[in-house]
C-alpha cells in the first residue's frame, strides 16, 4: 500500500544532538494525523525533512511515494505546506499574495474563496506587517491550499491564532479530509 506520507525509522541529528530518533508514521489520503509534542521535541525537524529541506541521517521519508529530495518539484506540486518560519513580503496584502501565488498554478483555488473560507475578508487589503499573528497564520494556510494539494503538511497551524480562528482552521482541516486530502499536522495543543 502506498501512503500519502510515509516516514520510517527517521533519524536527524545536529552535531551530537539527535533531534529525531526513530520516528515512524504513515498518513493515508483522507486521513488526519497529528504529531503532538512540546517545543524542542523535533516536530519541525520531521516536517522539514518530509518536505525535502533537510536530509535524514537515517531512515526514509516519502510524500506521495516520492523522495522529497530527489523528486522535490513533484512533491511541491502535490503538497501544500505551512511552516513555522517564513512569511510574506511586508507591503503585500493577503489578497495580493494570494492572487500572485495563484498565478503560478494551472488550476488554483479562487483567492476570493480562500479569503472567505479563512475569515480574511476584513483584512484582505491590510499590509502583511500590520496583520495580527493569527491573520498572518491564516493567510499562510490559504497559500498552502491554493494549488489544491493532495496532502497538507501543517507545522503548528494554530500558533498565534485566537479561539475563533482556531475553529475556522479546524473546520477547514475537516473539509480537506473529506475532500480526500492527507493531513499531517504538528502541534503542542491537545
């Protein structure tokens, strides 16, 4: 059986520090799997390795059956990601960045739909630097959804998000699962 996300005996070290020690997990299409752990537990390292930004010291990672290092372009085309680090050029607005990024895809989701879905309409014309942390996080999630991904890899998707925004994100996760998307989420929230 081919999994959307397949991690086997993953080990990643930084010098003498082993950040990830033998992690194994699988996510099917239409399934949500959350990796729960405190800050510093290695969750982000697993995500970065899964997305091909870091090479494993041992073990294997596959997205859609593909090696994220060797087949990086194919993995990126099929996978939406929300990372802890990164952002948007400060003068850009959610509407601007969604429109620009949509132009990179052959059949993107409608940016207006995503603004509405993620409750970003009221701040759609606000520059990135003036958005709240939760508005920035929901904008990054909208970017992850633009390409109609078959898998979503979300690293701490509710960080800096208020309770209403968390409900919006949880509803979206449920809708993506129903659509058949595989979702791998890291969190320290129960």
